[in-house]
């Protein structure tokens, strides 16, 4: 019931200020500034992208089940707004939840790390037995290329490297519950022994496929956390971590927009030069405001307008743009409100809130 707990936690935090679809986009890891900003605003960044494979149809079915079980209540059918019911809150609080996630931090890194680990172990165990006709468990050209290069560096020392991987994984997994560690190990593929699928694991451990998936994601996040704390303890596993920045940094497209901003171009001029819509450039500027400590929004929202928006935010006791817009002067637009929310969000994060 881990998946249901996560959904209820999300609805509890957003307080019917966002639609049901916003939580779907959060779990899916939609690469939009609105979804990323929501993750920060509602303290749900840990769940960002933890269920990339989920379909909208399956998600909607799960919401329907939660409503049917009186764990969720409809607030506005037209806008698909829900909030956690009293029964739902009681049920959620009575459930054990030993898992931890760092979705925003490890959004891309988790999949790459696990793919490299799975394929490298499979390659080394088969190579050790002089068997080279195996079917790769990972179908990703970039990961396959990485493993190919890694294998060339260690060819002839398969047993040594495999033992080091075993030792480092054992150290990571020793901090988990025995059941969690077993699930992770059963996922690994070796010589003439393919790892279990999510469906097979769900049958083996009498759990839903959703929960098996989430347990594995949580374990990967915890391993990545261990590697960040002290990579010297895990010299082999650390090489499998992608060095690219995560979604806690500005995207390449927004960085390109920032260059034109620094040259003094207006939003309209940047949109014209980059052949993009005005809304896209505005999204970039909100993204920059969310992450860049040097960025000033004064060019787009003067101090008086910023104070008015902050007062409306406090009065509305809501991050819903429509609620804030109703309480500010008509000339203040949604883009200006989003900029102020981004700055406020950044200040809250810096303050540890």
C-alpha cells in the first residue's frame, strides 16, 4: 500500500490547490517548470519522477479506487480537485512508511545508475564464464556504450571487480530491511540467471507491482545518497553515477534564454531571436528565478508589486494562482505572480523550510 500512501500524502500537501493531473505529472516527472515548482511549493520534491512508467489511465483508476474507499474526497469535479478525507488521513497515519525518496535530486541519475549496474554485472558474470551471447537486460544505447567502455578497462579482472561490486553493494544493502535487500538482489542478472521482473517479484513477495517498483526506486536513491556521503567507500559503484547535473539546476534551454536576458533583451525580443513562444520564455525566467541566486525579478515585478503579491499570498493562504490573482490589482499578471512565488520558494529552501 506504499503507492496509495504516496498519493494521499501528495493530496494532503496540495490541499486541493492543484488538479489531480498535477500529481500525476509529479510522479511521472514531467519536465515542466510548473511541475518542478509545485514539487518545491508543496514539499513534494522527494516524489518527483518516482513512477515514470505510470500511465494516466492507471493513475485515474487508482484515484477512483481511493474515492470509492472514502480515502479521497472530490472538491471540484470540473477542475478535478480532491482532498484527503478524515478516514484517509487516519488510514495514512496508521501505516508504516519506512521508505525515503529523493526524486528531484536523483531524477535522471537513478535510472542511469541502475542501468549501468545491472548491465555491468551481467556482462562481467557472463564474460567470466567466457559466454558472450547473452541478451542484455538493458536496452539503452548510451548505457550499453558506457558498459562497453567500462568492460574494456577491467577485462581480465572480472572476478576482482565482481567481488568489489559485491562488497560495496553488501555495505549499502546492510542498512536496509532484509526483505528490501532481497528484493534488490533478486532483480540482478548473472550468468544463466536472469533477474526477476517486477511482476515476478510481486508474486514472490506478495506485494503489488506498484510497491515493488517504489521499493526499488527508494533503494537506488539511498545507495546514491551513500555514494554522495563518502564515495571513497564505494570506488566501483561511484563510477556508475552520472556526473551530469540533476533537475536542481537550470536546464540548457533556460540557460540560453538567460544569456539573452543578461544582454538586456526583452521577453518579446528573446522569443523572436529564439523562435519560441512568449509563454516558453516566461517559463524559462521562472525557472531561472527558482534556481539562480543572482537573478533579480525587479525588471518584471517592481518592489510594490512584489509586496502586494506576497500580501495576497499570505491572505489567500494558498499557492493557487487564481486565488492570489483575485487579491491583487488587475494589472498584475500570472507571470509576475509566478516569479514572486519562485523567489519566495527559493528563500524558503535556503532557510531550510
